[in-house]
C-alpha cells in the first residue's frame, strides 16, 4: 500500500488529473505502478505495440519521431505507448 499512497500523492497536481473527482484519482492510483529508470533508458521504440502509458513525475524524456526529430518533455508529461 505505500506505493499506492505515493502514486496518489503525485497525481492531483498534474494537469490531466486537476479537474477529476478525488475518488477517480484514487482508483487510478491503485492501478498504477512506479518505475524508476537510469538516464538513456529506452521506454519504447517507434512502431512498438502500445499497451501502457507513462506519467513523468521527475526528470525529462526525449521523444523521437520517424524523421529523427526529437523533443523533450518534463514533469507532468503524459507519454502514450
């Protein structure tokens, strides 16, 4: 349960959850897991079948498209896969 409380503490300030009912946010937090990765870890590759999404709570992530163009996203970013 400590991980669920931790996740629940991270969600309300994020824009995607700001207008949500607190019970909905609590339900979502129970379905989420925490992942911590080292710099340069690859979450997914372009073309991978999507089965999850990530909410970045700390740090930055670089997104690259099929043309090799990249952009950085910071805390609060929703990364769909």
